[in-house]
C-alpha cells in the first residue's frame, strides 16, 4: 500500500483541481497485467490513487455491469430461453459481498451520517438508505431463485424475473443520483484533510475484505459472467451504421 502521507499529498492535489485516472482492469487469464491495468500505473510503477468519490463511482461501474446481466436474465425469461444459473447467482453473490456488504456499508457509515450532520441532502440520503434495505431483500430472492432446480419451475422463474426487474428499476436511478448529486456534494461538507482520510479508510477496508487488488478481482469476476452470457464483447452493443 502507498504510504498514507503520499496518499494525502495526492488527494490534496486532486481536491485542488487535478483530474484522476480511471480504474484499472483485471489481469488477463495468464496472470499478466492487461494494457488497461498497465495504463493505471504511474511512471514509478505504482498504481495511482483515486479519490473517495471516484472510488465509489468506479464501484458503481461493477454494479452497472451486473444490471446488464440482470437485464439479460429478464429477456431470457420473457422469451422462454434457457438460462445458465451460474452467471445470475454469481452476480447476486457479488452484489451481496462487493456492493451491499462493502460499498453500501461505506456509504451508510461514512457518507450518510456526514450529510445528516451537515443538514444537506437529508431527504435524499434517507431514501437511498431505504433503497439499500429493499435491495438486500431483492438480492436474497435472486440468490434463492437463480438455481438450476428453481429455474425449471415456471412460478419460480416468474418470481425471479420480478426480483430482477425491481432491482434494475431501483438501482439505475439510485446510482445515477449518487453519482450526479451525492458524491459531488461530499467535498462541500468535509475538509480536504477529512476527504483524504476517507480515501484512506476506503482503501484499507477494500484491502481488508478483498485483498490488494480487490476491485480488479471483482471486475474480472463480473467479466466472466458477461462472457458466459455472450455479453462481454462491447461491439455487440454498437448499432449498425
């Protein structure tokens, strides 16, 4: 881990107006660093740090990719196609561990109380936290229903479809509101030093739960689920000329 003093120095500069590098991707199947991962390192070979807001936003990128997988599950249920259970239940497990038990806990423990104390965006924060609770209920349903045995039953498939739909419908505006309203407002209610300290807390918690390359590992995991469903190739989403 980069020394805390260096992290504070970097984040202090970022708070003054510097731009930050976007996320590194997971290593390739041979274990060597991908081009994107190499691009996320500075000239000294160390990975560049990200601010607390960017850290949360890039984790939303993982959530967005799971929502795409959930949409594919809905489409296959509607068209009565076979659905391999592993990508759905695996994605739900990733949502539980990486989004709900980690990402949302950071928001609930470090962001929401600060906004409430400052009297800023309190109504929004209250609704976001309520949606976290509803999301966990939906995730439990998806985990229970996205199994090989359950998917053979029409009623179970219908219940799974409903849970997937409700999750996607709620979390698309949820994450968009956080990215465009809540996270940008964070700098206005904390000092630069407190902002930097939050970045350290987020980094330490991520490493504690997922290891030194926790984010990259979760990106690699969701990419595997995309590949299993034929969703990984980005060119498939490009409309013809």
